[in-house]
C-alpha cells in the first residue's frame, strides 16, 4: 500500500451511483494519477434509496450500497487507488436518513412497526409527545377520502399497510378489522401530504419530508451509524471524510470531536456554508470547509465592478421601474419559509417555552416572534455561547421590522444566550440553517437575477466584485488560517458550473450590450416575468449549446424554486406554458440571436475559465476538480451536473497533450485540460513550491487586468476582465515583477530569464501562465 499524506494536495470528485459504480471508478484511477490528482473524492457510498443518483438519502449506514458496488467494490476501488498512489476521501451524511420507501430502511421500518419500543427509536429525532405516533405525510388526500376510495388496504398475511406503491409495517397483533381501526392501532399516522409542513413531528433535512433527522449526538446512535465509516479508516479503505451539512446536527463541534476520536484524527472537511465575512469556528476538529467561501472570492475577482450600475438599471427596468432591495427580498423569502414551509419546526420550538414564560406574548405573537427571529438570523447558525453577536443582530433587525414584538424578541434572546446547552437553544440553532437555505439559496437566488455568477451557494450577491487587492488579502488569510481546506469551483450543489459562471461574468463587462440582446430575446419570447426572463435567458446563453430536455428541466426547477409565478405545490399551467415556449424559442425563432451572442462572448468566457481554474489550482488550499470539469463543462443545477462524463475523450486528449500537443483555446476544452493537468502535477510532484502566498506586483497601463502571486517558488499569472483588456488594445507595456532567475512556464514549456516579464510575451499563447524554477522543471525532464 502506498503511503498517503495526512492531508491531500488536490482531489477529484466522483459521483458514485449504479450507472457508475466503485468498479467503474477503480478503472479511472490510472487516469486520475496521470491527470495529477492526489486523492480521489467519492460521493456518499452507504446504502441509499434504490435508484438514487446522489446517495444523500442513506437507508442503511452499516453497509456500502450494493448498487454502488458493495463492500467488495470498495475494497477493489481502494486497491486500485493505492496502486495509483491516490488517497481516498469519502462523503458521509450524519444528519439524516432516507425514508421515502420505509421497507428499504431497516431502522425506520422497525420504528414504524414498534414505535417507541423499537431499539432504533432513539436514532431518529421524533417528537413523540405530539400525538404519540409518527406522522407520515404521504397521502394525496385526507385520510377519510383515501379510505373511502379504497386506496388504503391491509394485508395481514404480509403484515403491511399498502397505499399505492407505499408499504408500511403492521404493529404486532393489529392486522385484522376495519381499515380505520387498524390504522388507528399503528405507531404511525398517515397524513395528507399538504399537512406535513405544519404537522410533521420528526426533524427533517430542510423541508424534505423523505429525509428524517438522526440523533448522532447520542453516543450510542453515533456508534451504530458510524461503525462502517470507522471501519473504512481503520482498514485503510479511506483516508479522510467530508461531512455533509454539519449545521443540521444538535452539536456540530461535539460531533466532530466524536468523529476525530473514532478515526484517530483523520482528515475531515465540513460542508459548512459561511456567510460573507463569517469565520469557521476555530475550535472545530476539521481542516476546513468544502470551499464555497473560496469559490465566492475566486468568482468575483473576475467580475468587472463597473458593470454593477448597468446591470442594476436593467434589473430595475425589468421590474417595471421598482428597484429591488436584496435585504427585503431575502427577508420576505426567509419569513415565508419560517412561517409556512418550516412551520412544523417552529411549532415544535415554540412548545418548548411554557405560555407563562413568554413575557406576556400570546401564542400567535410567540410564533410570529420566533419566525421573525429565524428570518432575521444573519448566518446559518451560531454556536452558543459563541455567536451572541449574531443573536443581537437578529433581534435588532427583527425589532426594526416588527417593533410591537420587541419584548418577545428580547425574551427569546435571553433564553437562547442564558441556556446555550438547552433544548430550546439547540433546536433554534437547528432551525436557522433550513430557513437560510430554503429562503436564500433555494428561493431568493432564483429571484435576484442581475448576474447569475453571483447567486451561487455560499455567495452574497450584494458583493458584486472583488478587486485584486481584496483577492490577495482573502488568499493570504486562507493560507494562514486554513491551508488544508478545500477550494471548489463546481460541485453537485452549485447552481451553475464554473464555466457557465465565467461566461456569464462577461456580462458585467458589457451590461448595455446584454440589455440590448435580452430585449431582442424577450421580443421573441417572454414569460411576462421580467426578472425571471433575465434568469432563464442567462441560463440558456451560459449553458449553450444545451439540449431542449436539459433547459426545459432547468426552467421548471428554477421557476418553481423562485415561487413568484408558479410553485412546486401549485404549478401555474399558463405561466409554465409560456416558460416552455421560451425555451423552445431558443431552438427556433431566437436561435440566431442566442448563437450570435454566445459566439460573441465565448472567447472571453474561456479566458475567464482558464484564469479561474489556474487561480483555484495554484492558490491556497486543496483544489477539487469536480468530475468532468477538466474540460469545458456548461452544466446547470442538479441533476444536470450529474450527467455522464466522457472519460474516454478525456484520456485521449490527455495523451495528446503528453505527446507535446499545444492545443488552441477552442471547443475541445483541451486548453483547460492542459492547465488542470500541469498545475495538478506540479503541485503533487513539488509541494515544496506551494508553501506560502505572496502577491506579485504587476505594473503598467493594463495592470488591473492581471492577478499574479508567488506560492513559494511557483508564480501564477492570470488575466481578468478580458473584454476591457481587448478594448484597450492588449497588454501594452504591462509587466509582472518576478524574482531574478530562470523560470519555465509549465503550460507552454517556454523558458523566461526572470525579473520583469512583459505580459504581452508571457500571455501570448494562453491567458494564464504558471512559472516554476527552471532547474526544477529541467531536473524533472532529465
């Protein structure tokens, strides 16, 4: 077995599923090695709901999913990875389990059968005090109507209740009699699905009733749900873990301590969304986040700040002259979720404080105050007693909006801060995250449509751009504080892939031109919702060429998530018909406009893409390459970003590069593959050249169009704002000031003598360069 470092130098994310299982992944390990990857990074592999492409709906945490290759497949993958010199990082899901099909989840099935007497009852976060039965919102109508229609049947011989394709277990001795009487004797209650948001009595993942919260804060539950995960580490089948959604847990820091103890301090990353300016808790046993915070800065250094005014003006015009206020829009969406979509969670929270301890607030006022505070909370959650300032900020904002509830807000805040370990505080902090995620990322980000680059997971769209100095400062902080944290550009959760975002970033350099093109497109086809038209036409332009099927699916998801003109629960057929007509128009009457504009901005978008990729790969942290994104990838939100990857084409192009081919920046994406492979290999083979972060000085008339830094021997140089650079006529006399001594650009193989390098020469082939000491490169060649 090859020795693996404690922390990876880079990772490559693979989406493991039935159609691409662990054996298929094992066949790729030689390609990943040749690409320069240090660790392979696997999506969840524990047994999940049959047919699940993502694996986050784990149904049995004690076994590797048979559909994904089973334990034998993991062993074969690990052997292949070790033979290729790769470490292994695996995504785990401690917060919840999948319960869509109870039969598939043995723990859940037993709880349904035995209720609180089940040995697994403690595993799930259920409020048994609310009716004494587990509430399942699965019916398409009220229970009486379903029974009257004969939709619910009892099969005593099989020991199940059936409702269409659903099956639920019968409690012992309850299989005979009238359907209503049998149902009344069960440890669960079947509900009309529309009642779930208000009447559910188990914690769920966000608003997904088919994902039930797990109580890993209980040491026995932790042990039972992590026995297989710990085995991976103990037996050398994995070297590190990526923890999904730690903010859903009762005590994220405590969980990470348990995990560190169980795995002897293995490398651990957390999928923690940090708001702009927020720091990761320093006491957590983790090497850092999965990189959305880094992504936000990387994106924004390539966005032209001068475009903000023009795009804001366009947005205002699309809203019939009513300027949008992001804070108000966000608050409205968060409050709607706290009031309606997540009402069950708020009711459970409210019940933890007796009426006599609410400082005179009525039930209605108490619920309103809780919902307002949840909506006003400025971050995903606080970790009291740390984070009192977030509570104070929420109280101040909520009080400014609802001053009549001021006493209730102060009462809630006092209880939160006085009892940081209380159930009330814990559940409040478990509720702020879902309100933020559903209200902001899954709603507001589909309503705030000025520039698609900015409405990305972990980003603050009111921060329009970051200048070069700001980028350097953020990178230096990352190097100093979290050098082994992940940096990501595309993930299974991103709203748009990195190459879609870099193409859309061009719009900030030409807002007037985009306004003109959008006007032409809307004359051909419009939904009547101006901001949504902007979102959808940007998606079409950003992902082009894309299939009708992909764009129709995106349009449906985006419109229903936005919830302005149509929704998931009550689709507006007339609006959605216009929406689908718009997508069809992109392939018909509007096609010439779409393709003409895409041709206009694609070269600029590719320049941005190569720059973004180099800044990620050469910068601080552990860069991840999401599967397939070593070539151009113009994917939209999931499931679009989980499409099959043509690895044979990637192997073929990499072989050509290794034969000395210098690819043009064209549709093949080989230029991006060149940047990825050369940067990854250099970092893997010479980590000693990547030990610090020092901004390099760029001087001359076009200095603002370059980003350059020294990583401790390697210097990266990237182009920004390429449309403006072209408009000024190129680099002119602009130079980057490097250390004296010969260097080699590993992308082109050209040698430079060091000192002052003219960017017109350095960047005449590609918009990026990666300079390494000549003696190192020439020594490798010999």
